[in-house]
């Protein structure tokens, strides 16, 4: 089943339970489902309200920690996780989440030590390897650019990608035939939304209607979509005058956001990101999935 449909079904089930019993502890599962969907504001409100009834429910504090992490409120995230551990004790999941919080705060040595302990003391876990690679790359950048303050600013949703410079990705990527699996637009957006520093993703069909969208609470697709369509229409109208050929991509760089518009298979893929996103690595990722879109 499509991951988006699974989340929607879980939301619907949890909502019905909570409507029948407003004091049910299912609020934590509902808040987590909304977080995974990208609706951080609703996730926060539901979890906060539930914690008023159940202040000692550890799993809800873990959900709140994740929400704060995605909202870049790292101190609050660490406090919520400490509460969860105080109530229910340490687990590998809370230790890994704490390491990610430290990573986002820029406490690289502390995060790396915790991740190495987790790697050595338990079964293989690709997400731990991904975070370790991220911490090593950030430490390497600190050595290369000692005056630059390197504090990651957004979460690694699904830990889908390693943070690598474009030249590293090109050197390390194995040469092999493209996989036979094809992805729906929903799956494509899920993968790209999980890329480090990507705030949201949106697909608009040839008729101008939204096909799929994934977004954090920071910027609304309903605002970004019309803006991007207006930009694309202006560019397309003027391209023939200078004989530049067919539109491929448009990149908009502002003070607080970068917006990247791709023309793919008669659709427009729109990504908006933190200004510090690694555009080279993101371009490689988009190019990889673009060949496997099935709609």
C-alpha cells in the first residue's frame, strides 16, 4: 500500500477513537501520523492537548521531541526526550533520536560517540550508519572551513539520503543498470521530502492542478504553487524570443528559501529548501528518481 494512504488510514482510525474517547492515549499515535504527513502544526496541537491529560505518557513526549526537532527547536526537543527517558527508561530508539538532536545542535563529537556505541552494541541499522556518515562529513567540513559554523537546521526525515558533496556522490556511486522499480508521484515526493534541508515538495499536473504535495508547516504549497506557475508561464512565454529551447529547470534563490522548479514528464516538480541545501547532491537525487516516475 502507498505510504501516504497508510498514513491517511492511520489518521482516520486514530481520530475516530479519539472522538469516542477524548482521553484516549491514541493521541500520541495521531500526533505522530500528522508529523509523518508533514502537518507539524496539527501534530503539535494534538500532542500538546493529549499531554495535558496524560503528562506521564512517555511515548507522547517522544513524539513531541520529534516535532520540536523538525521545527528546529533543538533545546525543547532534548528536554522532551529527557522526560520520556525519565518516565520509561532508555531505549535504542530514544538514544538514536538524542544523537540526532545533538547532531542538529552541532554537538558532533557527542553525537558521533553515541552513534558508535549504538552501532557496536546492536544489530545492523542503516539509519545509524547514515547519521554517522553525516556527522563525519560535517566534521570534515569544519576542518576544511574552520570559520564556518556548521549547525544542521532541519531533520533527516526517513534518513533517506546521506549528506555528501556532489563530487563525493559521483565518485562513490556504483555504476549499475537502473532499478526496474517505478515510483508514483507520491513516492517520489516522499523520497525527496526526506532529503536533508528540503522543506517541501509539490507536483503540479499539465492541467495546473496539484497532483501530490508534501510540506512542513513553514511554507504552504497553496502559496508556493501559484507563485511557481506564474514564474513558469512567464519564462515559457519569453523563451522563444531568445531561442533557448524547451524549459528544463528554474531556480529561485531568496534570503530564507530556495525554490527549484523542474519540468518532468508534462508535470512540474517543485521543491523548496533551506538556503544551505546541497544543490549538487539534490540535483543528482532528482535526476535518479526522474527516470523511474510512473504516472
